[in-house]
C-alpha cells in the first residue's frame, strides 16, 4: 500500500487507529502542542481572529472553527480571550472538525456548546474564522524518490511476515512534473493528497463569505526530503514497529496551501515565534508573570521560550494566513 494508505489506517482506523482510540496529548501522552504548552498561544490566536473579524466589519453571524482540535484547549482559550470583544460571542458559533470520537469527547468537556463536523466541507455558508494547529501534519502523505525523469513510490508491505518499506518501478508522474526542476536523482518528495482540497475549501469560503484562516504547523515552503516520522512517548520511534500506537506525521508543504487557496489571498509564510511576538506575547507573558512565583513562574518562562525561541518551536513552526481579496491580512502576518 502507499505510505498515505498506511498512515490513514494507522491514524484513523475506527478500531485500531491512533487518534480514534486515545488522547495522545500532554505530558503523560506522546507529544505536546502549542496550546498545551501555554494558554498564551490560544489567547493570541483568539485576539488575532477577533481583530480580523472587526477589520472585516464584524459580520453578525459567523463560524468560529478549528480543524483537528485535539483536547479542545485551543478553542477554549480562544473563547475565553475573546469574551471582552463586543459582539464577538453573540455572532460566533464554535465548530470543531474532528475525526476521532475519543477526542470529540475530550473537546466536549472544554467546549460543550460546539457543533462537531466530520469535514471542512460541512461548514455552514457563513463568514469563516478558522484555526488549524498541527492538523495538516496528520494528513497522510505519499512519498516518491526521483529516478531519472520518473519517480518510484515508497510503499509499505509485508516481507517475511514483517512490515517493510519498498519502492515501485519508476514511472513519470504528472502531479510531480513541476518538481523535476528543483530536484535531483535520488531526492525524496512528499505529496499530501488531502492538503490542497482542504486549502481550496477554506479559500473558496473565505473568498465568498469573508473571514480568515490561520494554518500553523511544522514544515516549509516546499517539500524536500523524507519528513515522515513516528513519535511515541515524546521520542522518535520506528513507524512500522507498532501500527496504531505511534503518532505519524509529515512536514507541511505550505506552497501547496498557497497554490490551492485562490481566489482568496494568502499571507507570507511567517515563523511562529515572529507571529506571536508581533501579536504581543512578550507583554502578555509579563502580565501573567506578575501573578506567579517559584516553580509556576519558572514553568511560565520556559513555556514562553518554548513557543517563541528559534531553537525550540519558534522557527520550525510556521504560520500562513488566508483572507479575502481587499481585506487586511490577519494581524501578525503580512501580504
Ligand atoms: N490542534 C490540536 C491537536 C493536534 S493533533 C493541538 O494543537 O493540540 C491532530 C488533531 O487532528 C487530532 O485532534 C486528530 O484527531 C485530528 N485529525 C487528524 N486527522 C484528521 C482528519 N482527517 N479529519 C479530522 N480530524 C483529524
């Protein structure tokens, strides 16, 4: 099977899938995400979306949405931080796009008033203010190794009753013809089949109804090299060793998002640390620090550093915004 089929089965199989059967987040879990590191992340995202809503004339009914909301922490922080924005809560309806029943239950404890959706396509025809943090890296990727003017696809199969990687025969591939210019023999590129349709849905809705989307993830402008990885218990592990028991991800190809979101516009790709600093994380961190002492203060300082420092999440994670033609880009991002 292709790597994408393997990834999809491992992550979302109804009985054995990684996300379907567990809550993988937090210190006791396998990995930790920005909203779980500090409340400041969700607060600033919330104010960014609310300012964008104000900038677009404060439409009186809109979908406040999150794709892949994990434990619901980010949406809960967004809602708490925007309570004081006049009219925002009255106009907003929270929508959570989530495939895992286990995580839906966790989200319901934090955002009980939300509406749950299976797919982005099911969002209502309203202005859309959406965030997706570490969602796109969970979308399955196919992997190809360049061989002359063709490509050999990485596949997963059984060899002597053991899961192993293999390669198909080389063949030309129209979907990768644009990569013949910037790759060499032996290079690996990844294609995420679900990514462009996701960005296209956001772009179409935002162009038609207004709104903004913030997509935050690890990755870069183009995909180059093998970024497929498995993480378990906060450490890298063999992706074939124990299917369904480890988180499987790949870096996000932001150029594919940018290309697919027309007729909406997209911002420049911006490092997470720069984005959060522009939104005022230093001031927010200081205000919170004033109420803390001892270990809690130490943890808060560490969390701030973790979100923004280039050697931690600040540079590896990037943000791209999607917004309508004629509107201002979301705060913290530039056209
Ligand atoms: N955004 C959260 C969680 C990231 S983990 C945070 O920052 O903490 C990835 C999330 O995406 C999980 O909630 C997972 O169940 C969900 N997910 C993965 N693939 C999905 C798909 N195809 N459709 C909907 N949700 C998906």
